[in-house]
């Protein structure tokens, strides 16, 4: 009889038979999907996966495959079992897989690239973890960003890697005019799309499902995600971003991740840390616009680079501010 029970963050599995190993691997993969929003929680990962499949079976299959390949690569290479078990070597692979199938035509070669890129994401993750641990700063989703960019730029030299219309067209950035009228519908859609866009999903129901997953893992994380998405939306609105971009959640998803990271993961929660996280969340929407414009000549998307840059900057700065307490301190 298998010794399997439901624990607070996923399955607790005791045993060494192959069914035990399969369940252990599946639970680890789901934790990796949960770690995209910094949650070491298999239930959250499962709800994230359900939300993605609801919007697109293609993307659901991609994130599941990517997280599985990246996790298996880490296991094969003998990565610390606790780090693998926490999903820390699964989430970048899952994001890389879904990004490649979002921005590239889903042919046989692209699927081959998905598997290869997910495996490589583990290598990049290990390299960046080694590099960043000197400053006690996490790699976050930087491995996903750099690995994905490599494949997007390669489309200029590999004729069988065909981009979709969603990959930005290279050109000099142009100023945009205020477009459309922001309504209550815009705000509602943008609020949940901002959360859904963390996984490249533009679907309100998916965003609600993601929010439910966060609330299962941590009520604080769920509230912070909503606050982050709303903050990014309001900044974009106030600065005159186009209504379709606000509705789509384009200015929200990086702010969602920053709010969760700085408001609920890396600092002890008090009034100072909340204000610090809010400042970072507001800044993220502006950084997103700046990074998107800076990358436009290369024809590559910003992805979650604004989240990475802002979170790194605020973590690097924190030792100078004695009023802030890191969680590990």
C-alpha cells in the first residue's frame, strides 16, 4: 500500500516503488509551475495549470512539458534534492516552453526547441544561482528571459523558426497617443488579465483561477497579486497607455510578480516593507514601458525582465535601509 497523504503544500509521499517516484515527480513539477508566482505549493501549481488549459490546451501542454523536462534535467544532473523538490528548477523551464509556443509557430522543430530550451533553462538557472548567491539575491525568472530571447533572436538566422504575429516587429520605438476610453470593464478585465499574463494568458477566467491558486497557497499572495495588477493598471492609465494594452493586462503582470516577491516573500511584513513594495510595484509599470521601448529595435518582448530588474534593484538596495528586514535575517 502506498504511503501517500495530502499535506499543506502538496503530496507527502513515503516509499521507493515506481508509483511513489511517479507521484513524487508529478508533485515536484506542479510545485515548479507554482513557483512561477513564487509559491512552493503543488495545489497552486495545479490550479495554474487548470487555468492555462482552460484558455489553451496547447499552452497547458507546453508549460507542463517544459516544467517536467527542466525538473528531470535537474534530477539527472544531481541538483540538491530540496531545491528540486521546491520546484526551483521547474518554473523557468515551464515559462520558456510556453513563451516559445506563444511567439513561434508550433511546428515539429519548435516543439524540439521547447524540449531543448527547457533542459538548457536548468543549466542557466544553476549558473545564475551560483552567480547571484554571492549577493544573496535569487535568479528569479532571468534564466527564462535570457533563454527565450536567444531563440527569438535566432529566428533572424534560422528560416525554419517562424515567429507569430505576436513577436514584436523590430523598429525604432514610436510615441503612442492616448487611445480608447478606460471603463469599468477595462479595469475588471485588466485586473485579472494582469494576473493571467504571468503565463501569457489573456483570459479573465484564467486570471480568476490563478488568483484562486494563489489564495490556496497564501491569502497574502492572492491579495498582493490583485494589488500588484491593479497598481500596474492604474499607473498605465494615469500615464496615458492605450486602452487595449491596459485591458490586456500588459502593464500588470510584472507588477504582480514584484508585489508578491517584495510584499510577501523576501521581507518581513511591516509598514516599511509594505511601503517599499508599493514603491517598487509602481516603478515596475514604468520600467516595463521603458524596457519594451528599449527592446523594440531588436524585435523581442520585455517578458518578465522588468520584474527581475526591479526586484534585484530593491533587494540590492535593502542592506542600506536598516528599517527593512530580510526574511532570512
